C-alpha cells in the first residue's frame, strides 16, 4: 500500500512539474524564444564592437536580458573598457603588450579578500582619466576604485541623457521599462590564478570546450571594494560576468527555467513585502545556487517531469547557505558572498522566513502568482495529459510579436556622423553573408541597416543642402534612395520617413503619395500596431510568410525621431525640448504622425482637405483607448494635435490640446515646448 501511495505521489509531483514547466515557458519564454532573444543581443554587441575605432571603448552586454529573460525588472549590464589599458596577473604576461601604446596594470591580491584585488600601474599612463583616479601607496600608484567610480559617474552625467545614479560599481539608468547598469571596468586576457580550482572542478559540467572558451577570455574588474577589506576604497572586484553568461547559455531549457523559477520565487515570495534594505538575497545568489547544483550533478536528469525536484534541491542549498552564513562564489569559493551582508539578527530573521517556506514543502509555490494556476489546474484535473513540447506552446503570431519586439527597437547612437554611418554599413555588409549568423541575427542586421540608412539620409540633407547646388542635388538623390531602401528592410511605418523627407524638401504631392500608401496598409485589420495583435486575422493574412514580408505588410511601430535631426520644422521646438530635458528621442505614434503630415501637406496643395485630416486626427487623439496611441505616448499625441490646430488657425482648440499634453505623463519630455507654445498664443484670440 505504501509503495502504491508513494508511486501516486511521485506521479502527481511529475504532473505538477510538467504543468509548471508549461507555465514557465509561457512566462519566461520557450527555448526558441530564449534563443532568439540571445541571438539578437549578441549581434547588436558584435556590430557595436566592430564599428568602434581603436580609441573607443569596447563593451560586453550581460545581465538578465542578455541571458534571455524578459521579466519586469530584468536589467541589462553594459561593461565598458578601453583597448589601451591591459591588466596582467604576472609580470611575464606584460611581454604580450606594446607598452608604448598600452597602459599596463598589475594585479596585487596580497592584501585583499578573495575575489578582490588592487590594481597597480606598471607603466606610466598617458590617459588623463587614469592619472586623475590614482592614489599613492607604498611608493606605487594604484588605480582607486572609488575615485574611478565617482569620476565615471560624473562623466556619464555630462555625456548621457538619462541622469545615471550610482548602483554598486555601476551608473544605473532607466529607459522605458528597462534598467541599464553601465559598469566601466578593466579587462584581463588571462584567467585569475585564484580561480584555477574552478577549472579542476569542471569534470561533468560545463564541457571542456566551454571551459576552454571561458578561460581564454579572461575576466574583468569592476570598481567596488570589499566592505571588510583593508583598502575598500581602492580595491576592485573580479567579475566573471562573461563566464557566467556562457554558463547560462549552455544550460538546457529545463535548467534555465529552474533558474527563472528561483528568480520568480525570490521576487514574488521571499522578498515580497520586504523593504529594500532587508532584501538580503538577490538574483545573483539564485544563479550561484543553480550553477553549484548543476556542476555537482545532484540532479541526474533535468527534464520537465523533474523540474520541481531540481528547484527543491536549489532551494535547500540556499537555505543551508543562509543557515551557515556562507555563500561560496562559483569561481572563487573562498569568496563568501554573504560576508558582512547576511549575519546577525538579519540572518536569523531570514532563516526563520526560509524555514517556514521549507516546512510547507512545494506547497509554498502556491503563493507565486506566476505559477499558482498551473499547480491548481493539475490538482483539479489530475488525469489531464500535459504537452511539454515547447514548440507547440506558443502560436506563430505570438512568437512573431515577441520577435519584432526584439528586432524593431533602434540600436544606433544619436550622435553619429556620416563617417560613422558609413562604418556601420560597411561592417554590416561584411557580416551579413556569414554562414554562422542565425536567421534572427540576419533580420536584426537588416533592421539596423534600415535605421542607419534613415539616419544617414536626413543627416546628409542637413550637411549638404544648398539651393541650386549640384552637390545638394546628388545628395538628395542618395537620400531618397536610402530611405526607399530602408523601407524595404523595415515595417509599414518606415514609409513615413520617406514622407517626412519629401515634406521637408517641399515635394508635397510625393509626400502625400507615401502617406496614402501607409494609411491604406495601416487600415488593414491584421496589422500588428505596437505589438497589439489580432492573432486570427494576422495568421490568416501573413501566416507562413517570411519575417521580412510580415514586417513590410503587417507590422506598425511608433516612429522614433532623433533630437539631433530636424525631420519636420514644425516639431523643432519639441526636439529641442527633449534635448534640454536630457532625452534623446521623440516617440511618435505612427497614425498621429501620418495625420500630421497629411494636414501639413494639404495646406500647400489642397486646403479643402485639411479639415477632414484634422478631424481624423482629433477623433483619434480624443477617443483612442490605447489601440493606436500607447498610453505613455499621449503627451506627444496631444501636442501634435495642438500644433496642427494652431497652424490651421483654431487657437482655442490648440490651447486645450496643449493643456491636455501637460496633463499626461511627460514621457517625451516636450513640456518645455508645450509651455512655450501656450505663451506664444495671442491672448486676444483665446477670449
């Protein structure tokens, strides 16, 4: 009887595990989705690093988003370092560098806690940046982490529009829903001697070729010292971010979802309702736990039926670490990551909290909003079969929505010159034919190409336009060609860049022809507007076609306008307002921009049709419920309506629209322009 009951319990747990696996695939992504996200981030990083000159910083992208997560709060860590500075562990390694061109730095770990080091200048640095952040100790010059961090933050405040704030060794900033942590750092091409034991531990996981790849890529150093170190203000932490990302990439999907489940439980249960100062456990501890569990081969079979088994082993390991007050770093186990953080009364309170969850067993997962329903479904319907083939868990339309959400965002700097644009195009031309590229990476390269072509076309016009000039004529032909070529690589609303260019160059009928083509396409019921989609209509219309075709025919996105380029003269005050308020772009809903162009063009060629277009814009702005105007873009929508009302002479309506713009969330930072426009309205015409 006991054997039968044990078998039934095991079967029930396996069914619940399968159901949770399905739920996590839908919450965190199927294996195909996760692969696509990683590929897109990877190709963006490669393009950026190949485009940069030898004097510019190199970078790697890490963090939750680069690992493949898209949870609320998933961050993106950007580690930057100079090509002209190299760190060595032993003096003999300096022979591999040109000391006349590169600053050599030697690690000095003799008086630092495990996982930390001092950085001693071996050769004089010509870099004023380095000279300003050095301190003298024992007749040597060391690069001070605290000074480096402060100087980097002050420099970032001057050069970035996003008002960075200090966050550990990083300058943190938020763009939309994504948090970016910029970490200026140093790089070593050599693996740390203190992490050599990790190589010896890798018997089963990761595989030898992965170990070799990790070791040959060395490590980084980020600007933060150990709180209990003798030189906290000057020490640097050894960072294995690049190695950790490679380890996450070689997890199978069940292991990745288990890691994701640990992150969810941390957010939704362990840290739920806890103040920021009392959140002792973090996502990095969860990652460390699953690394140790996988490597120690505690779970022989990571599969959907055993997902909860793997999770439970990880949870017990974390509880053990908290109880002992020791969390060994995966690469340097002597580095106890709980030291000075999880101790005393806070440690005792955390033990009680985790022990209460442990005593409930896996039932405590019912407190997670993300997976509760998947557990309950099995409890209510224990005989239902569960399909865990993650390729069937997401529809074609839903996958496309996720894909275009990764592909379409712009990823080029707002400060490019013509030469930089040329380097972008040359780099992409060299990369695009590589057989090593995935289909997602090819699509992203096409999209970057479209963005660079659009940017170059307007930049070229700004820098070469002179009336009745042969050079301007040639540049104009090139700009038109680039914009039309970009539209072939992009989505429906990329045709509006062509319309803006024709309007800017006073070719109103040509502009209207592209406005009309765009309007016809946007009116189709199957079009995906800013990733809002009617799944059935979309699938019926473009299902099974190539992604390039789907983008051109069935995908619409808001239009991004760089404040460094004057696309439309009527929007110059808004672009300047964004610039003054440390914002790089205007994000304009596509239909709002379309109606604006229609109104502005008809004023020159057919004044009888201006009012109809204005009525269409007014109806859209007043009554749209988020279908065509995302809620966070209502500030610019009301602003543009006001501009169009003002240029057509309806000043009272324009005042109302400007006032409505000021009442919205100032996402586009146009409030300075709004206030200026209100003040410029003739007061006697408003009475």
